[in-house]
């Protein structure tokens, strides 16, 4: 699948279609925000990741929650589209690699933390990640810790956005019951807030599969008091958006420039149209 997408991206780049897609989005949808989600950004990929940041800087303005809310209210002031850079799974590289690169540019990152992974002892984090579908690059820091530390999370929370990514990084499909939704969502929020010392109002769903969404989880997210929640179903965020149904586009640090441009072009939004509409109907709440 990855090689096929790379081939398609190269064709689109050669024909100028990815660049045209970016221009078309600005013509049709402005103002808008594109939200991107990453996972691990190990030191070996830092140089490539920085080149991706250079590409984003050519087309977007990196934004914080205040600017997202301004867009939602119809008060967007920038001449360029916005960009949200989010990082899932609470990995060590987010503090060690990502944050310094963003801070050097004056940019804000959105870091989505699964509480129990960060809470796990360093010696158990490798097995925890394997058992809870948390991918990592297997890089060697000289010690077994692969999750971000609580000290780093607290530091990030003073400069960036820290969001909740569940208690145990468990998919939130309709096979879970009310007690399980309560443990994974409102209890995770309470524990994370206690760990960092202030309110958390951003949630990121776990997994992008259609079966990873459910009405029960959506209701729990709304009841817990989250103001925003992110999904991964490819669409620009526009004025008047439902803040509990914010869509992201997946890009990884190892993706080449052609693939990044392809992912930003909006082409994949069309392929996700059916799934996105089904998920939105399923998860729409009165709180959105």
C-alpha cells in the first residue's frame, strides 16, 4: 500500500497535480486549516522532518487553538491557510526531536498523550507499545524509555498544546461498554489534568479505521467536556466547523516530498468522502 501511494504521489508530482490541488483548495475553501497527524519522529528522521517543515512554511501558517477558534467563528485574519501539526502516542521523540524544531520556528505543536503509556515504567514501555498498537522506530537512546516523560509533558504544556489520546490507546469502537468508555475518555482526562496541573480540552481519537469510531465514545467525549476532538478522515477545517469532528491527514517523518505534497493536495479528501460522512453521522452530538 505504501509503495503504491508513493508511486501515485510521484505521478501526481510529475504532472503538477499535487501543486494544482493546493492552489484549488485555496481558491475554493479559503479560509481553511489543514490538520496533520504524525507518530514517531526519531532522531534519524529529524533532517527529513525539518525539510517537511520547510515545505509547510511555504504554504501555511502554523496555528494554535485561539486561531482555530477564530476560524470557527469566521474571524480568520491571515491571507494564508492554517496548519495544525499534531503528534500522537506520547512518544519520547516528541520532546527530544519535534519540540525543539518547532520552537526554533516559533511554531506550536499539538501533542496527544495516552496516559497509561507515559505512566508505564521505562522497562515496560516497549512491551506496552507492542501490546497497545503504538508504533515506534525502535531507535536506541541508550536506555529503554520510549515514551515521553511527565516532566517533558509538563514543559510542552507551557509552550504547546497537550491533548488526551485515551487512557490505554484503545480503539473506541462499539464493542466497548459504558464503563470502558468512561475509563478511556473522562477518566483519562482527569488523570492527565492531574499529571500536568491544568485543564485539557482537546481529544484525539485512537486509530483511523471506521470501526474505531462509535456513538458511545462520541457521547463520552462530549460529556467529559472536551472542546475539540480530532479524527483522521481527511478534510480541510473550515468556518462553522463542528469542533468535535475535526479531521486530520496522516503524514509521517519518513515520507518523501512528493508524498507530502500529495497528502496536502486534497486528493485523498475525495477518497475519504464516504467514510468521513458515515463517521460524522455516527458521532455527531449536540455538543458539536
